[in-house]
């Protein structure tokens, strides 16, 4: 099934700098299959209306489609009946929503928040706002030299001041998959809610929210072969009830008078203003796309490519892979001796190879690993072994150019 | 454009074996240029005596283009007045961005050649900031001090 999958993605018909596109940046954003692109176009051409407001046929149908994506997403992540899904702008907004709403109600001065050294800035900066605004304390669960989280140290970090733990599902730099089961078990034993940054997990790892038993799971549509502009937040209903609205505006109210305003209940409380309607509707097609291939096949495919790539890169003495996690998804980062990651990405770009150079919004992790930056490779369903060969040739070209 | 146009010998030479990459013992000016997007950071030190740059050096981390630009800058700005520094900086940025520039007549030919070797960076818009980073930093330091 995965063999001819590239054909479903029209972007691969184009040449980049005269070369076939080798896209190795799916951790940043994934490319879109034709079915998703068509769904956006079809909705605007035939079915568009704003949702949740009008009572005319178009509006009712649009609302139905919008809600259909929500219910399919619940199935996709294995949400139980006590869990809802809120649409946001992106996973960053989802994490900001949690930090802001949770912090407003439940964080006081000197309360503690536990993050990890591997977090993306999107799961650090929103908590830093609470450090500045409320005097909260942020603690970081450390990693070992291979990039694995030192889960055994979690209990030591927990105190009676710990109010929430917010952790990534998978590092967007090293590809290390977080042992969530163990972490959430410890958290629950101590009655601490857990927020998971699932940005890298949604399209690439097995998700069963019910089994996972986290309180929040933030992810985004654009990293799961869907449109940009849609973020998702799976949230336990008790928190949705407890939180005040994140933003105010149309659609999120029950009634409004000069004296008082009452908010809508449930997910509507958190969806103020016109939402990315066509994008949410088209996201349903990306769920269908992933389901059609099968998560199990995707995980196997990407893990296999990672192992092949790592083996090939390790045979080059000038290449240093920056971590060696025990359980790794379809992401890894490396450096070539004496060549900066940005020079590498510019040279690879001339070969049609798209990789990311820099700190990948993880400056803390880079500091811990004592490196300034790295080149990141991340796989999607459309990648194959020839992409890895192109990468290896590209790396040789970098070395040739920099050879004095 | 061929990638070798970007990584010309002079840029590779200065980028991999930068000159004046140390912290000056005595300096009366220092400035930091950083690019939060990529983490490139250069710290420039210089000592001005009687309006002339007596000594100039830098330390920092960055790509070959950023390091080469900083290295070349420390060579070119030696013994230049503050006014000349600003003029050379403007010339360098113009060389890259506009390709349409007036050659400051006080600039020596060998220094001009060094600066002109960065011209092709204009063809790689994502890398322009790498080259201009140290120059913008020194310009803003001088503007700040002259106010």
C-alpha cells in the first residue's frame, strides 16, 4: 500500500531546483494528498457556509460536516466518552489554551510545573508565561546522554506543590518516544494532571487516549497530512467544565445582556469566532487517508526507514547522530563535522532535498546536548529508501564542497 | 545558481579558518548580533582610539557564511573611522541585496574583493541574514554610541 503512495501527493510532480523533491521535513509539516486538497476545493465550490449559526440548508450541512470531523477524530485517537475535542488554530494554540486556562484557575505562586528537557518551545513558552505572571516554578525532567528521559527521576521532582506535568509524545529532534504509560502512572498515583504535546505523535505513533489516560492531548492537522490552520485539543470533560473560556467572541456565548454574559457549554465555549471551517471539513479526509494505510503500517514503515538511514549515516565517519534513544520514531538529527547545519541544508536544498537546520524550536535540548544546532531528518508515509540514498549523496556533496 | 558560487573559496577559507576569532583584552565597544531563528550568534569587540578602530575581533557560533562575514569584517574595518565603518557596512549590504552600489573610494581594492565575494548570497534569500548579521550589529552599536 505504501509503495505507490507518493503518487497521491501532487507536490512530488514538481521539480525543486531542477531535481526530484526529497521531502524529509514531515516533523515540521507534512505534504498533502490529493484527496485532502480536493476536499478543501470541493467544500468551497459546493458546500460553503459558516458553521453553528445559520439555520439555512447550507449552514446546517456545513455544521454537520464540521461536527463529523470532530466525531471521527475522537474515534481516531480512541477518546472515551468523558473526553472532548476542541478545534484551535494549531497545536501551539492548544498548549497555550491549557497553560492559560489551567494556570488562571489552578496555579498560585511557588506552584510547580514539570516539563522535560526535550520540549518544543510551544510546550515551554506558554508555561513560562505562568512563571512570569504567577510566580510558578518550572522543573525539567532530564534526559540521559542517549536522549532518553530519566523517568526514574520523576518521583524525585514531584512535590506537594506540583500542579501539572506537560510532556511531549515524541521529541521532534531526536525522535525519542516518551514512555507515557510509566509517566502518567506516576502522575496519577500523585493525583497530578498530565498534558501531552502530541504534535509529533498524531500521524506517526499509536494513540489510544483512553488507555493513555492523559488529561490533555494537543496536536495539529497540518502534521497529519491535513490542512494548515487547524489545531486540536483532546480534553477531559471535567477540565472543559472547570476552565473559563480562552477567548471571547461570537459563537461561544449562551446569552449576552448589558449586565451579564453567560457562556456556551461544552466545546463551543472554547471556539470563539469563525473557525477554519473548510480546513476542519477537509481534515476528515486526512483521517481517512491515515486509516486507509493503517497506523500500524505507517509506524512500521517510518521506523524501518529510520533504522536504514541511521545505519547508512553511521558508516560515514564525519557524521554524528545527536542521540541514540531506546525507542525511536521516524525522526533523527545529525551534524557533519565542521559544517554548520545551515550550510548543510542550503547545499542539500540545491539537490532538491528538504531538511531542517537549526535548533528546531528546542534550544534547551540543544544546550543540554552541548550543540549549537543540528540537521533534522523526519519521515512521512511518502518517503522511501531512494530518499535516504539521495540524502547520503547530498551529505557527500557537502563534504566535497567544504573539503579544503 | 550553482552552489559553488555561494561557497566561493574566500568564504570557505574565512568560514572554516576565521581570522581574529578571540576576545580582545582591551576594548571600549562590544556588540552582539544574533538570529533567534537559527541560533547564530556573534559577539564583536573593538577598540576605538581617536575615532579609528585600532583593534577588532569576534567570537561566536554560526554557519560558514556568518563566520566568514564576521572574519572578513574584522579585517576590512581595521584602522577605519566610525564614519567609514558605516559607509562600508552600507556598501556590503547593498552588494548583497541590491547589487547596485557605489564603491566607497577610500576602500582598498583587496578589501573590496573580499566584500564582493559575498555578492552571490543575494541569490539565496534565506542566507542573507547570515552574512549581514555582524555588520548590522556593528552599525547599530555605532549609531547607539553616537546618539
